[in-house]
């Protein structure tokens, strides 16, 4: 009877042995480094370590919640293997790598050509003249006249093919009829309900309360550092103060304000905000526009404000080292130090020695604003208080 009972149990459970204890057999198999014979044969110790069962099924000794955990673990392992197999593998032999390296070296050694994009990650490419073999003329040494001379009409025509230089190469001449037209347009706007509504909002900003002080400081100084907390309105208001002051004095045609932004989205959003405050559409020949790489909505030629990225100004410097068509250069968010902004500030410091008529405004958060003032020979610095908490 005992033998028959063992056979029935063996046939039912597929073990091939009689009345052995399964738990004891599993422990002995695990400790001896061997395996155990499941429903479809022997399974190695490594398979058991991974929690694998025979034919994709869980081991027979698991019960209840342990079965669910086993399947969950097995599914995770399978997903990782499938993900690893589906990854794209890039293989590059040594000859291909050398070929790409030679191409990159060739591009880096090409001379600067007006209208051609340059990589903005090295200060030397911006600080060297196009005809001087890489010699830097922005370290205090005044370059020869042939380097900084005004581009010829042929060079201008060639450079304007690049959309990034379209706003730069425009002849700026004082036009009294245009001055009067801009003044009439500004007076007419003050009768516009939309402009009046936005003006009421602007008057609540901390920067607007310092409008007269800022304007007077700009008239008396070539360089000015403006510090203020985020939200005080310095980015949107200072440029408008400059433009409106020139228009009200009958000099609007001589005003071209360019304000740099560290990010493209900032240049677009700020330009749209300023246009809305002036009851205009951004670009389309109005008083405010923006220009970023491969995208622009340019304002009118004279009596305008342009917001652009720092890289655009560096691109302009390659074709016009004097920035002769700009009357005011506003460097915004200069506390966000990066390679482009540091190179630009270095160039501007030398540029103001060559251009007495160029006004430079550096705007920064309160952090380290005094350092920029010291860098520009202790130029005046004005602080705009934070907006009061309502």
C-alpha cells in the first residue's frame, strides 16, 4: 500500500519519487549547487537565482503572494532585456572617426566671412579681425583703420543676405520730418484707450517711479548700471524710457535701442509685452521688434527698440565692429554669467573708447551689480526697489 501510494503521488506531481519532502529537497538542491528536476527536466541553480520556473511558470514551491511577486519580477527582467535589445547601437570604426575629425578641423580653420555663421563658444572667433590672421584688437590696442573701416556697399550687400544682419546694415540719418512724425504718433497714442490702460499699469511699477532719474543719468553718462529685483519692470520699461525721451525731444530718428537677452524665448516674450504696452503689434515696422537666430520680426528702421539674443550682437560685431547703426546698447541679465556675455562685455568696454556717442546700459539683479560698475571705471549705478507686496 505504501508503494502504491508513492506511485500515485509521483504520477500526480510529476516528481518521480515517492514520499520525499519537497521543501527539504529544494533546500538540499539549493545548498549543493546542483539543480532540481521540475516538470520538464532539470533547472540550473542560476535559473533558480533569477526566480525562473519551468516553461515560463512559477516554481511549484511558491504559494499565494509569492507567486505574484515572482511574475512581477520576471516581467521586469523581461522588459529590461527587450529595452536593451531595442536600443540603437552606433558603431564607428577608426577610419570613420578620423574622417569626421578632419572635417571638423577644416571647418574651424576657415576664415570668417560676413554672413556666415560662426560658433559662439570661443572668444577668439569674435575678438579677432577678419583680415589680421587672428590677432585680437579688443584688448585695448586700437586696430588699424583698414580693419574698422565702414564696410563697402558690395560687402554690405553680401552680408545682408544673412537675415541675422538685416537690421544692422541700415543707414541712419537724422530726419527732422521723421522726428515730427514720431512725436505726433506718440501724442496720438496717449489718446488711445488701450495705450492709456497699459500706461496706468506701467505707472504702478517701481521702475516707472524712477523714470526721470534714469533718463537724467543716461543723458549725463555713457555707461550706466541698473540693478533691480525681478518684477520691478527694468527690462520692459528702461528701453521705452530711452525711446520716448528721444521722441519727446524731437530726436526720435536718431534713436535705435538694442537690448540683449540671454535666451531666445525671453527676447520674443519681452518684445511682445513691450509692443502690447505701446498698443502695437510686435514687428511689422512698428516701434518694437525682436530678432533671434533664423527668426525675426523687425521694427522700423529709426526710432525703435529691438530685443535680440547675445549671439546676434556677436554676429553683428564680425561685420561691423563699431556697431555704428546702434545708438543705445542695453545688456540685460548680465548677472547670468556665460561665455557669450563675458566676451560681449569685454568688447563693449573697448568699443566705448572708440564711440563716444554710444550709450551702454547694463541691467542686473542686485547680486554683484557693483562689480560691473567697477569694471566700467566706477560708472554710476542706480537701484530700482522691489515691487511692494500687495
